């Protein structure tokens, strides 16, 4: 035990100083020795830890290897491994029926499934592509290649036109690894810009005229850039086939998208069973559509639709504008549905006037500059009168008939008729007899005559058909409603009272007593509320209606208990207003309209629940309203809306109030 420095003698002496020096030397020596032992012990401990960690790493690695073996063995022992290939193919087909693009997902699961998916051309035969002109057209080439050489093709492509150009890196995506497929290659499309259903279907947001057929969900597979290999498909030649000169390599690649994509598609035109191409505006390579020519013996449905008017050159000799040739008198022997929206066509094309036409549905919205005589339009109808069930025509410009129109053209099977645009088209209606008519939609830009006479005459000439849906001047939604619910407007603007065309210039609604016996859906735009709601009110509240030209009394309602439209279930009003009397302010006029609306609903939907099952002919109350839509009509107020919801149902009332400035003096605001 060494002495403490404080135990040394004070003051220091020679002897105590010598002792202190000896103690210091011993202490330094012992401290150095202990430091060496500590370092050695730490090194030994680190070695032990490193060896232990190495052993743990080896054990974890061995465990991971065993875990992979276990998983692979369990996968091998999985019952689906024992599933015969024929049953797996059948399951793939079931998936394909509900999800047309499932092949892209199934082929990414494993090697076996990929081999199976690539061996079933049928599940690659439905092309559902939402794309833009900056995407790689190799998507279409790869899809068509995997569908084989013989399977009929169901093609539906929607092109969202992107303004400007993109870099080549963004234009042609790099090859993606397998684990990236689910996170990058499948993207949902935004809401479609086209109509959501046929006439009389459930309501939906409409950004263009509603006769365009409904669209299906889109999935966009962005395939890797596939290099061509021996036996693969031929790459499209340079742009000489479209322009007559070599392609300019400095041109942005998105200007060539349509030429390359359509080239691949037209190569397989003999396999087309359904071809639908929709785009929202003109694009740089729109001239590629001119190459859609020739025969398509399997084609049943053909559609080319633009959401806006597009400029086309005068010479546009594609399929709907082609001339008959001795070698191809009937290029589309199985065509049943034809839709052309803002696309060029010739009324004399074999598409319309085939020797043995099979057209069941014709949907045409002509370009604004198209000036076609009435008799040419009627010739299309006449050529297909034996098979036609759906006819939807909209012509902004029409010329007088060159040849006299026939007295009557009977379409025995026509069930749905939409005619809109130029007022001269009403002369077409005066030549038609439609005994099977179920849905009628008339929307003329500037009607010259009361439209009720046209409807009543058509109804009488058609031997009182079972008319279930009637729409009069029910055009696109108002700017206020479309901006709030649909993200933007489309279609033609309206004019007239508060910005709307009056409902076909209807003078009297007495015709509803004659033609509305089976009516279930009524859609009206720009009408005066008092007259329309008065005609739909209870018999004791109806104004005295004049006798119509067909001999029917406006208030007779024979067999309907005096009710007009006793089976009415849905009433849709757009831009309908109240009369503004000389001594009434806007608030009084609005009050009159709202009052008539409340009384009409109260009569048809009584508080006791009567009329829920509809009425028997001659007795009882009318069917209860299940849906009431008011878009940009008179302001109702929250209390009236709640009352309507109580009588009709909360989900059955849709009200879009008009802009406040229109009713600044109204007591209802």
C-alpha cells in the first residue's frame, strides 16, 4: 500500500522527498501496466464479439436459405401447382370476361403464368387503352402481336391530347423491372369526356351530347421498349407512306404517334370486330385516320368520335367517305353500330348504303361545316329501315332536299330517336312512322314551329307507340352546373331566356294528355314552368287545354283519371323559368313557379304514400315521382328542397340553383 501524498512530512525534507519520488515512479509503472492489461482485455472482448457476430451471421444466412427452401417447397406443394393447365387457362378466361386488361397482370405473376398468358391469344384481344400522343405506340404493337394472327379484335382507344412536346425520355419509357409493374405500369384513367348512357338511362355528367355510347374503364399498360427480333412484327416504314417524303427526324415524335399506331391497327383490319377511337381535340397526326380503308369482314361496331369540332381537309377518303368499287361493294357486311362524332363522311358511302346492310344503331354528329341535303340524310335512314333500332342524328347545317321527300317512311323496329341541330330536320320527322318508338329526344337550335305539333303528329302517325322517354330541348348542362359537377363545359351554348332556348317553342302542353299515357321519363329544357307543371298537376288544378289537331281534348285524359303522364317516374328540368308578368317582379314570378311545383309534387306524391304502385287505367292516383332534377331553374330555397326530399326521397332530388345575380330581388334568395 503506497502512502498518500498528504501523509508525507511537512515541510518536506530530503528523506521525504526521496520517498515521494519512489512512490511516483511505482505509481506510473503500475498505471502503465494496468492500461496494457485493459487494452488486452478489450481486444480479447472485441474478438469474442466479432466471432459471435460472425456465427450469428452464418446462422441467419443459413436460416434465410432454409426459409427460401421452405417457401419454395410450400409453393411447390401448393394445390394450384397441381391445377391442370386447361383449368388455369379457363380461370384466365373468366378473369378476361370481367377485366379485359387482366392479361397484363396475369403475365406478371410468375414464369408459369406468363407462359400460360402468352399462350392464350384470346385474353389479349380486347385493347382498352387510355393514352396520349407522347406515349409509345409500341404498346399497341405488342398488344396486337400477343393476340395472335386469327383472334377477332375488340379495340377501344381514348386519346387525351397533350399540348406541347415532351422529352424523348418521357416519350418512350425505359424497360421496367418486374417488381415495378404494379407500381408504375397500370394507371387509372380520369373521368371520361363522353356521354354516360343511352337516352333514358340513369343520369350522369355529360360534357358532350348525350348520344355518344357509354365508355368502359381504361387501364394503360406501359410496356417495355421491345426490340424487334426475327419472326416478330414488321416495324412501320418511314412516313413516306403518308406524306410522300422521308420523315423529318427533327420532328417531335408525338406528331407521329397516330401514323404509327394506326399503321399497326390497319394491318389487322381483317380481324377487327369492334373499333372505337375517341379523342378530345385535334392532334398533329390526325391525318393517319385516312389510312383506315379497305374491307373489315368481321367488324360489328365502328366509332370515331371527337369531343370538339376538328378541321379536316376536303379530300378525306377513309372508310366512312369511301366510294363503292367493283372489287369491294360491301366492305362491312356485319356492321351493326356506326358512330361518327365530328368526323367526315359521305352519305353515299357503302358504310351507309350497303346492298345488304345490317346497321342497328346509327349515331352521327356532323361537322358544323357539313351541308348535306335532307333527302341524302333520309336515304341513309331508308337504306337501313329494316334493321334500324337506334337513330341519333345531329346536324348543325342542313340544306333543302334535292329530291322530294316521301310522304311516309316506316321504321318497324326503331325504338330510340334523337334528332337535333338545324330546324329543317323537323321535316324528316314529318316523314317517319315509328310504331315501336320508346324514347324520343328533340333538340333543335332555333325551332320555327311549335314542336308539340311535330310530336303529336309523329305519335298519331306511328299508331300510338309505347313512348316511355321524352326529351325536349334538353341540351348539355348549364355552365354553372357543369363547372361544379363535371369540371368544365362542353357542347353548344344556349340562347334565349336566361341563356336557354325555349323548349322547342312549345305553345301548349296539351299533347301530353295524348302522348304521355305510358311516359315514364320527361326531360325539358328552357320551358315556362307554369304551363308544364300545370299540365302535370292534378286534374282539378289543370288549366283548360284546347283541343289538339288530332281531335284529342287537352284535359280529357280518358282512362287516366284526368291525369297527364300517369306513369311518370322522373322529371328533369333544365333552364326552366317562370313567366314574368307585367305587374309581377322576378320574386313573384319565381314564387308562382315554385308554388306550382310544390302543388304538382304534393298531388303526385301525397303524404299518405298513395300512388306508390302506379295507377290502374281509369282509376287511382298516378305513379309517384322517384326523381326530380332542376338545373338552373327558379331558386327553391333550403326549406322547399327539404320538403321535396321528404316527398320524393333524399337521393331522388337534385337541385342546381341559378346564379344569384339573376334573382337579386327574389325573396327566395
